[in-house]
C-alpha cells in the first residue's frame, strides 16, 4: 500500500477543512483533452492520492494528450452544484456519494439501506456485481457515464455522549443528527429515535450544547471534525455503507478518442481498487487513534437492529420505493431483508 503508508496522518486530518490548491498533471505539450474532476475530500485523502497517480498514468500513456485536473475540497462548489455542472458539461467529471446522486437517480441510494451490508466482502460482491451493473445502467440513463468501479467512502458509526449504544432500545428517544435525507430519517425513526437534520458545520456545537445526543459518520469524519471532544462513546454499528461514484459528462467523455478513453477508464478503475485497500488500512489505524483520544468503542449485534427495522416496516417501505428489481439484486448479495 505505497500511497497510504506514505500519507502523513497529521496532514490528512489537519488539512481536511483547509482551502487547497487544485492538482493538475500536464504534459510537455498542450493536452488535446482537459478533464476537470471535482470531489469533496482534501488532496491528502486516499481518493485524491490515487487520483493523482491515475492522472500521471493517463498523461504518460496518452503521450500528454489527456490531462486530468483534480479539484479537491469542493473547490468548484457543493456536490449538488457540481452535479449540475457535470450534467451541463461545465465540469467534466466528479466523484459523488450515491446518496447525493439519488437526487437525480433515486435508486442510487440503495447501497445506504440500513444494516444491509454486514462487511466489505458483501459490499464489493454487490457493487462489483449485478447490483452495481444495475445502478450504472440507471446512472447512464440519466445522461452520465459512470466508471465501472465505485470508490470507498466507508461504513458509518454512531457516537453518543451520555451512554453507549448497545441495542436498538438505546436509540429510543435518542436525539441524533442526520444529513438531510429521507433514508436516514426513515431508518432512525424506525428505531424510535428523534433524527434531526443539521448542517454538518453546526454538528460540533450541537453536540457540545446537547441540542442532539449523538451523530453518525465514518471514523475519518469523527476524527477530522474532532467529534471525540464532545462525545464519549462510539458504537461500531456499520449501519450504513456509502461509496463514491466517479461520473463523467457523456458528451465530453464521448468526445475523447476511443483509445485514450480506454486508458482513462482503466487508470481510474485501477485507482479505485487501490483506494479501497487504503481506506481499509486507514480505518484500522483510526480506531486506535480515536481510542487515544479516550473515545470508548463497543460493537453491537447488528442482528437486533435489522430485526427492529423489519418489524417497523422499514425494509418493506424501501423495497417499494426502490422497486422490486433493484431490491432483489440487493438481497441476492446481502440475504433476505424484507
């Protein structure tokens, strides 16, 4: 894991909120094609480390005729704004969460169904298999070109201040901050919690002043935002997995000569596979680091949470929303849910 072992952890987390310069790879001669790629993570994140490697490879293998320019940390705007720019062609490429992409392609949120993925092998079985193919077809119908491999954004965990979350009963009347998303709200409401949509920039103060009792995010975000300063417990629930689709404007990407387009696709898909390994390694070290900040960890039994969601009708509701074809493909990978 050459890139991840070379990452300076202080840099990774210290720069998470900083304004960072764009990264570009250019050849000795002017590129025939310039692809601007936007994402919402810092340049030091494994996603951008691997994109940087891919940019170099693309430059070399196309003899400088294709230049990939990387714009990290939402430099070109928030994800929803950039999605509009990619659709219009003002920006050629971006990485985007399936849950955010669902504003355009509703079924893209299906990977976020609560407690559906027990582990990473099951995630990749689904997303590299028939479910992933189905989702790529849906994205293509929306006028975008998705790369074959989805990048890892990680499993989400629940933090709390007053008590650890050991079972679904611990979420009853629990005020938890969630992003603005029907899927999140629906899931935590099924547990009897009180989900509250709060802008992420306000999460720290909301926890500090006890407007909410807890929040949920991947470990990297818990570290970056210093959530451990205002929370005592972290339940490794793995309640939701999310990834980054790498999508391109159809008109712009189709204009790239076929031989060069294959080079770009191969480089980006290979980079996604390496980034997955990076995130897995990073998650292991993050837990140890957060324990050093006195965040207390526990690992609840996911079966109890899944049973509660079944009893509350959560899975039946979302099966109807996503449609039987997509749901059957999800269950083919993860087992029966509804």
